[in-house]
C-alpha cells in the first residue's frame, strides 16, 4: 500500500465516512453508494463545464474544432517511454 496515504492524517469527512461504513455492507449496497457518489461528482463536473462553456461562449463548432485538432508530438521511435 502507498505509504504516503498511510502517513497523512485523515480529515473529519474521511473519518465520518469510516464511521459510517464501520458495519458490514452488502455488496449491492456498496455498489449503490459508489454509484451515488460518482453521479454526484459527475453532476458537479457537468455544471462546472457548462459554466465555462457559457463564459467562453463556445459553440458546437468550437468543440468540433477542438476534437479534430491534433496537438500531439510526432512519433519518436527512440522514446521508449522512460
């Protein structure tokens, strides 16, 4: 396990979650809770993205241009990913 995670103290919210889940949960319940958390965070991200979209006055054409724009470096066979 990552030692950095073990060395850092838990904040009050993390401790509260640990207390909440101190009892045994059915796998179905655990999956439902994880889905709720992911849904909540997804909605927050969507709201933030919509806000930026409106602030920048982006259009669907702007987004399509971003999707088609390739800003990758050319392939270098000497680069082995190290």
